[in-house]
C-alpha cells in the first residue's frame, strides 16, 4: 500500500513554530507583502532577512514532535510511505524521514542572485544581514517560495506523481487554502485513494475525507497509526 502524506504548518505548531493562518497565525501579525514576496526583498532585503533570521533561530531551537517521529517510524516500517510538505523547517528530515518532497523550499537553503548558486547554510545567527554568497560575494536570498513565485518544477511534478499513485492519502496540519498543494488530496481522491484528514478544525478537504480526525497532529497521527496497524 502506497501511503502519501501532505503536511502543513499545523504539524510543526506543536514544536513551537507558529502557523501562518488561523487565530494566532503569523499573517495576522505581519503583512506577507512586506516579508514574503520578490518585490519586498528587492525593496528591503535587510528587513526580509531580519525576519527570516528570526524564523531560522526559532526553528533551530525547535525539536521534531511526536507527529514527525511517527511518520519517520512509519516510513521505516512501510517502505512505500512518502511525505509531501508545505513546511520549510526541515523537521521531517530531522525526525528521520528520508522520502520528503519540499514543495515550498527550505529556510536552510540560500540562493545567490548574482551567480545563481544554491547551498545549505545552517548558521544561526547568520554572521551578517543580509548575507553574502560564499562564492562570489553577491546578495543571497532565502531558498523558499514566496508569494507570486512558481513552485519548484521537479518537486511539484513529484508531488502530483505521488498523489496520483497513492492508495492512502493523509492530510495533516494544513488549512488547504494554498494552491497547488491544496489540490493534491483531490488528485489522490480522484484516482481512488482513501483520504484521511488530521486537523482540529474543518477545512475544504473535510467534506471529501473518508476519515476526519479532529485532533492536533501528534494525537491525531497516533490514532492514524493505530488504524494502519489494524489493516
């Protein structure tokens, strides 16, 4: 049985990383147009990098929670489990997951606007803001997908391929409001997959889910694991 998991900010919330939407979401406190667009970066790269520097420090202090670890354990037990994540924090990989598709990039990747090189830089804090390229000294930008930008072609194609071939598709901790990621559960469902949703609140996916687990990610994934063990 091929299991595909789509994870969103809710799975990392229990690790202390704020979500973007909802009652306490970051976009209720900050304007994404000032911090997460190419235009914002062009206008004030220092401001954008100060915000991403804060996020990197927050993420560096965080630890994968039980939901992340359950998915890593399930991957080891069942070789055909894959994670598609909208998160940029790398907590799935730190928990031990290896088959991870990062739809929105990674906060630990930097990309040079001069020479085009991309590489990991996990220094916290960064020695200078905004940081400069190690190869050419050009201006670096975070390796994440901003509003108005296309998702990485290879990652998106892989996500659609996995979704279309899933027997079981689990959606955990996502508001299902950001496309094209929000389309993936419906792709899976249209191809015959069973759809399971783990979220304390209803989402646009809820009416189509075969099973809805109204719990936070950790306790919800514990329930899903028990269900899988009974199959």
